C-alpha cells in the first residue's frame, strides 16, 4: 500500500476532462507541496506539475494541479490520445523522512 | 541539454552486490541534489535514496537502509548506488533523477530523469 492514495484507473473520451485525486495525510500533502509525474509505459517518468499547481515549460495548459488540506488533484481538460499514460503524485513525508509516491493512476482515453 | 544516463544494471543472485552509476551532463552537477527511484515490474514508482549537493545530507527508504549506499563523485559528474545483500524484492528498473529544490523544507521536485537501468535479483 502506498502512503499516498490514488484511484488505480481513470478514463475519458477525446475532448472530455478528467480529474485524478491523491489523498495523503498531515505529514505529507498537509505540510508539503505536491508534484505530479506522467509516465508513458516503457519510458521514464516526466515532470508534469510541481509545487501543487506549477507547470514546467512545455507542459500544455490543459494540465492543472490543485491542493486542499491533505488532498491534491490533477485535472486534464480536452483529453487527447497522447495523454494515455500512468500518473503519479508525490510529496515529501516529514514522518517517514522520505519522498512518497501514490500508487499511480492509469488513464485510458477511450 | 540535461542528460542523465544510468548503467550497471544486470542479473544478480540473492545476497549479491551491484553498483549503479548515473552519468550527468548538461548542467552544473555540483549544484544539485540527486535521487534514485525504482519501479518493480508492473508496479508503481518507489523513492529509494537522496544525496544533497556536497553530500551533506543523505536519506534512504527504510527497506534499503544498511544495504544500499548512495554517493557522488562531483569530479566525474556521476551519481552512484552501491547495492549489497540484494533481495528478490529489489528487482526493478532504477532511475536517477535530479532534484530542483525550492529552498524550503519538503519543497522540491524531480525535474529530469534518466532512462533507467534494470536490476534483476534471481537465482
């Protein structure tokens, strides 16, 4: 079991929007920023969102992040086929003194 | 451009050792903390270890403490992970990643990742 909890799967049709949740606790999301990573199967993870809601250059504004209390969310609007990938949330955990990841959410674009 | 290239993976018997390397280029290696993150076959990402720039701070996930050692050679722009007493559950693709630190406790992110190197622990 991962310290951060994500739904194992999510889906949507092209053009639709989808939201992926990430639930944690006061020792991780509640007190530290959240980052999101995208991983296309067979490739290395790629930074998608950092510091809760910041997009690195080159990441489309269709991707957005938010955080409230001990939970965070990744929203993807205008789904495209190339968005089909695994998505992971991550945060520093003050109790474990380690970085923790969510279990990952497999996004399927139908 | 920033490049991270891992090497050193392979097949090893339980109880054996391996040393992974991560060659960095395209940035000033001495200015960045570096991480190892692993991914078991068909599973999610798991953070393994971190070393701050200058080697002043080192952290490990509990499951590898006492068995793995992270280190860096700034003169060679290279990050290492010495893995001893390997177990079947250490089988994974190991990625090195650069940390972009925002200057506050718990505030940072992994902005560049290598392509990974596969470690298989099996008899």
